[in-house]
C-alpha cells in the first residue's frame, strides 16, 4: 500500500500548485476505490531498479550458477539502452536483442516446467521437486522478476512516476522482455517437459497467455520428447477443466498436429499432497490413507 502511495506522489512535481495536487490526489483516491486492478498501472519503474537488477545478476552468477561467466554491468548497459529514450509503449523484443546476446544460457533436458495461472502452486512444486527449471530460474527471469520499468522519450532515464498498463500498449517494455525471455526458454526446452495448468478456470489453456501465445509455438518437436501436461484444480474447486474437457483438449490437438508426444493427468499425487500440506483442513484432504 505504501509503495502504491509513494508511486502516486512521485508523479507530482514540486512546482505543481496546491489545487492541482488536491485534485490529482482526489482523482487518485477515486481510482483507488473504483478499480484496485488499475492501481498497478499507475506504478512507475521500480525504485532502485539498477541496484536490484545488477545485484540479482551478481547473486546469480556468484551463488546460483557460478559456472556462468557473464558481465553483469554490460547486461545492465544493454538493458538501459533498450529501454531509456524510448516512448514507454514502443519497446519491442528487438530492442532487447543485444541484452539477450549478452546473457546466453543453456539448461539440462527433462527439467523444463511451464505453467499458466498456477504461479503459487508452481513455486511450491518447483521447490519440492528440486530438479525443475522455470523461467524464473533463468538469469533473465531471476533478474527481472516482479519488477516494473519504462523509459520516457524525452529523457535519458527511467520513468519512476508512472508506466502504462501492459494492455495499453502494443510494445510494452516489460511485456517485450518477458516475451523474448519466454521464447528463448521454450526454444531451449528439450527432453520431457512439464506443463502445469489450472483446471479451476475456464480456458486453462489460453492462446492469450504467455504459454499459449509464445512458448507453445516456440517448442521444438525434434528436441522435446514428451509434453507432460498436469491439470490441477483448487482443492475446493471449482472443477472446470480436465484432460478430456475444455481447452486442454485444444492444447492436446495442437500438440498432436505438430507431432509432439504427450501425456496428460488431472490427478497428480505429488501436486495434491502439496496442496493438502498447505491446507490440511480441506475435506478432500481428510480422506488420504497413508498405508
Ligand atoms: C516507435 O518506434 C519506431 C521505430 O523505432 C518509430 O518510428 C516510431 O516513431 C516510434 N513511435 C513512438 C510513438 O514513439
Ligand atoms: C487457479 O486460478 C485461480 C484464479 O486465478 C487462483 O485463485 C487459484 O489459486 C489457481 N489455482 C491453482 C491450483 O493454481
Ligand atoms: C518421459 O515421459 C514419458 C511419458 O510420461 C515417460 O515414459 C518417460 O519415462 C519419461 N522420461 C524421462 C527421462 O523422464
């Protein structure tokens, strides 16, 4: 909450007259009441972004993956070059090309985990089944996770007062970076890959998601042995999609037509146990028989 307020206040320059401040505060407050979802859109570039990004990069190449020999300062320079002095809605994946060249990475096969609308569960799954790799484990994912940024055309810095919402632009700087990172990740995928989808929502597989719009098309059937789909619902439901109902069927059809081998389960034991550990009171967890 404080972060949001600070973001709003930064947008008011010291020269602004008092009535304007009051009006804009009022407008802000009304917007806050009406649509909490849009609150995020008002946030500018994450404060201290340079320290965070460069620090995470050093963390990664020093502690997470010491075999990587990369130049964190150079990666930051390329990132800055891509974003600043651009209108905040005009940063394409192309702009990040040099940055991604500066951070090549390969991953071992059979460990790739893709997910859509299952973020919380994915985190505990990846923490327990230690061998999984998600986008957030790649250097790019690690460095930019949860950050917001945008530049401004007339200025050589980031815009710390406000950034547009993703949906407001064709080429949002944050979206474009994640798009490229997701594409690289999917192109690298090899061996058996796992896809974790949310059976408690309509369109568990959506062509609009990053998985459906970027990653799926970037998977290479010659590199990927099996696409193992896991559909998981909330313990308390709703129970909307399964391997044989809803959008998952479309996903399977696309995979088949592109020559992938696949499996699909909507009753994965490990996932169910993980959910039950987090919520043991759920009635569906009381029936476990540990024999
Ligand atoms: C967006 O970028 C393109 C090419 O870099 C440029 O021609 C165009 O004028 C830019 N548009 C805006 C709104 O800045
Ligand atoms: C499925 O999506 C809903 C809505 O986004 C979310 O609240 C829920 O935690 C998700 N379920 C799983 C198992 O990830
Ligand atoms: C890959 O997935 C298939 C189908 O689920 C399975 O039979 C095989 O053992 C898996 N291979 C590896 C290396 O995990």
